[in-house]
């Protein structure tokens, strides 16, 4: 056999062996891929999993004007569809992560082999396509052989490409990625960094967000703006290279500085934090008791994982105005409070009852944690007196300091608290809800949780009962003491202690004369007055004693605003509504709220009460006259009532307009921490300014369309409102027999103004 013959045989053998290896390798890989697809190397996502990929999707709270005002989440993630994405974000993603995205079917083999070469020569490159990255994010990377893991990703990527369009894959990818700053997904990132939506992202904004994906911490535009700028410009250059950005717009975009509108989201911060927390509790109850429908498989929805759409009545503009009003007034009022006590040369906490600080200490998380560790009371007291580093609240921002936990309790008790709620009286929709000063530091919600004495804001219920039972607003009543013989001779005084003169009922209400109110209480009886308050939505316990007319009952701001809305809604009480409906992530309604309404008083009585309450802001001596003064300059019809409780512990203001009713409460956590001056501690100084500042902003916003017109007059009005032509006298009214006074005769000590 010759050399040439031997070479030909060897060549044939080599070629045969080569193809055997190639075909065998292909067969092996194919068999391996088939085995992986069948789940022999671990569970693979099923077709159902691919149709419904699991992800922790945040549930969104959506305002009445269509804004997302907060989320409930494990991962702060909200989903969008492809048609809700700006072309800029799509172009930036493809140019940076996967230039051949539209050309491959999940795996870009040419790119894979190229990247292998780059890695061999020491240039590390990522070879995963967008679809492969999505597969990894959706279904996780298991801790197995890296080769098997990669094969699983390939199989999943191909399945994704078969089950979804390219546009759907892009949207899914952008919905799953982490942008840092607790922002998962493009919708949350757009809102967090630019306070916008994904469809409105500019070229430079889109490039910045895609740039962040390379390293959310390393390229954070908040912490490392120079790195983020450099990375953004790299993405812009890639977009130019991919021919989705021309040279002119490239230079324009690169020349722009990073301009953030940074709004990091957390449960403690953001718009309507108190409202969102209260709503979260209510939603949890609805989910737990089955009121909200379950999923198709019978399992309940998860508020933190299932991407529910929660539609509220809150108006984001009014909510912002309400929070701004509180932030503007409270620091000024706190300054008055501090100067007031400084002038008295006393500590505001000097009137605290014994044991108050110890009780406050026992309510803290720190105390409970120490108790759980088995610490004795002496050890706990020592801990609370030991200074530690902490961050505390101030009206000028957070302060890092060193303070003992006990001193921090004392520090916070000196702060004035305030709450506000506003609602549409016709629909019952709550438009603004501010539960306190700062949710991060003051968790207690004073709108719906904090019931306090309401003072003179209760008096309109007395007058409502009187008007509804035949009394005239023009009837004159002597401003003289009234004695309740059946109630241990209870006989309260006016706030200023003065007596004498005759006042019409309208004047008595406008000037908040206690003795005029007590005259009506004597005529009507406490039971009738309590019934009218309950008919108008007050659910709090109201003991049938004369002092209820002066506001000794503890009532929430939520119920007071709802009750006052009856006046502006022709006598119809509508329970305040803050939740409209809940939808699943696909838009299916799983809960819908139903309004609760009833005719509480006649339309005529309601209109007359609006007329009488306008006297508070128009008649001489009216307690709300400052609304007409040089500071606020309101000239539209406003029905209102101020309220101040015993010892100036609570200041209230209730404002009623035809389209919007609002209420404000202001005071300290402990009722003994207070102003010692009625001028400073009255509702007109403590609470009225918040309502005024809020309404100034509301009226100045034409998009809200809040009327400055008058209250609608009933066509069948028979009560004479022109006191110059009124002829009449006191009207005797039948009323229930009084109950005997309480045995301990403490009624005298519960006086409110």
C-alpha cells in the first residue's frame, strides 16, 4: 500500500470520525436539551407558568384624578404594557443590551460565539440576550451545574419567544428589572427618578435608566451622579451606533446635565402616607373576611404580591394642598406655643399626670423588645435613661443627635399635632386626608383613629334640632345663665364669663355663646340633640347630659366632616367614601364599594343651617371673621364653625362650601400639654389657618372646578331669614323627659367651649 493510498484511507477515517463526533455532539446536546425541557434535570416552567409568570407585583393606590399615590409591596414594582412605553426606552434597551433582538429567537448564537472569543482573550462580555435575561429574572437561576443552568435558560428563552411577541418580551423585561432606590420595573423607576410615566421618558432620561441597569448601586444618579452621567452618555452613544439617534440629537442629549425629580417611595413617605396606611388596614380586613373576591383557584389575593389596582377617591392635587397647608401653619403655631411657654417660664410637660411618661415608655417598640429579652424593670429604666445616637424629627428637617430614649419621649410630647380631611358633600368622596405631622415619626392617625372632644363644633347639632323643631334663626334669646335642675343644677358659663343682652339664634351661633346653646338644650332636651347628631352620622357614644351641647363627646374628624357635609347636601347624609373599587392586575373588578346614604334632616333645615353658619364668618363677633381679613381675603359664601375644648386642649375648625367640606383638628398628644391662653389655643388660631391655606390653593386651581357660588336655596323654603321683618317669640317644643344626672356628678368637670 502506497503512502497516498494510506493517506486517503486515513482522511476518510478522519472525516468519518469528525462527522460522527459532530453528529454525536449535536445528538447529545439535543438529547440534553430535550431532557432539560422534560424536567429530568430539575423543574422547568410549565406552559401555564409562561402564560402567567410569577412576580412580586406591587399593588397600586390610584387617586381619583388618575395618579398613583402609593404602593403596597414586597418589591416596589408596577407593570406596564408595551404601548405604555416611550420608544426612547425601548431603543435604549435594545441598543445597549441586545442589538440583534428582533433577529434571533431567544438565543443569539453568533453573539454567543463572539463573546466566547472575547472572553478567551481577556475581555469579559455578557452573552445573554434580553430574552435569556428575562428567563433568568422570571424563573430564577438554580444552584446546579453552570452548563445545565445555561441550557435551562436557553430552553426557557426559546419557550418565551414562542409564547410571547417581541413587544411583550420587552415590556416584561422592563417590568422586572431593578433600578435601585427601591424601584423595581420601569414604571416605578420613572416615577421615582423623574416623577413621570414610562410613555413620557425623554431620550436622556431613558438612557440614564438603562445605564443604571449595569449596576444600580454603582451607577446611582443620586449617590454617584458623575458615574451615572458617564454611563448615560455611553448608552446614548450606543443608540447612535444602532442608528436610532442621529448625531445632532446625540450631541444635544449628551450636553444636558442629569436633572432628577427624585421621589423615592416608602411606606413612611410620599403623598397621603396616613391615608395609605389606614387604607391598607381596611383592605387587609376586606381580604381576610372574604369581602374581596378570591382568585379563580380559590386562594385569596395578596396585597403585596398580586398587583391589585386600588381606586381611591383622594384627589392628588387637593391632597398635596392639604399637606402643604399643614406644613406651612404648624411650624408657625409651634413657634407660638414655644414662646408662650417660655414667657410663662414653665415646661409644657409640667401639667402631665403622674405616670404619663411611664405609660408612653411602655407603648414603645424599644420597651417591648427589652421585655422580650427578659430585662427587668430596673434594667429597662436604665436603658431608657442612657443616651444613644438617633435621628429625630424637627420642623426644619431630620436631626442626627444623641439623646436618651426617655428624653426623646419628652421631646415628642411637646409637638403640636394636626389632622385634616376634606370631602365632596354630594358624592361623599374623600378628597384629602392628612392624619398627622409626619408619618415616619408620628404614626397615630388623627382623622379616623383619634377621637377627641369637639368643643363648639358640636353646637350646630343643637341648632339643627332647634330649627327642625320650629325655632327661627331670628328668634331672640337672653344671654343669661341656664340652670338644669334635673342635672345637679348644672349651669355653665360663656367662654368669656360675660352675660347680658339678647341674641338671635344666628348671632348666638356665630359668636359661639354657650348660654344661647344651653337655652336650646333646656328647651329640647339632651336626648333629642343626641338623636340628631347620630342621624347625621356621628356613631360615638353621646351621653344624654346637657354638657353634650358644648362638645364634651369624643368624636373623630372623619365623622365630623361627614356630619357637616349633610348641611351642604340638602340634608342628605352620605358616609364618607375613600375606596371606590379594587381590580386585579388584569383589570377585573374584585371589589366595588357601595355608598351609604340617608335623609338625615330636611332640605330646608340644611339650607337654614348653612345660612346660620355663614354668620360665623360675616356677623360682628363671629369666631371665623379672620377668614374675611387682610390675610386670607375670602369673599365667597363660607359656612363655618370654630371649636375649642376645655383648657384649650383641642382646636377645631369646620368649613362648609357648596362643593367641598373640610375639617381640621389641632392639639398635642396629651390634653394637658396645651396653650394657657384662649386667644392662642382657640380653634380660630390653632385650626382655622390650615383650612384657609388649603382652600386658598384649592380656589386658585381652576382644574379642580370648586364653585365660589352660594348654597342652593330650596324652592319651598318657608322659614323667614330676614330678621328685620321677622315677628315671633320663643317656641315651646315637646321633648323627652330628662334622665337623672350621673351619680358621681362629674358632668360639671366636662365643660367645653
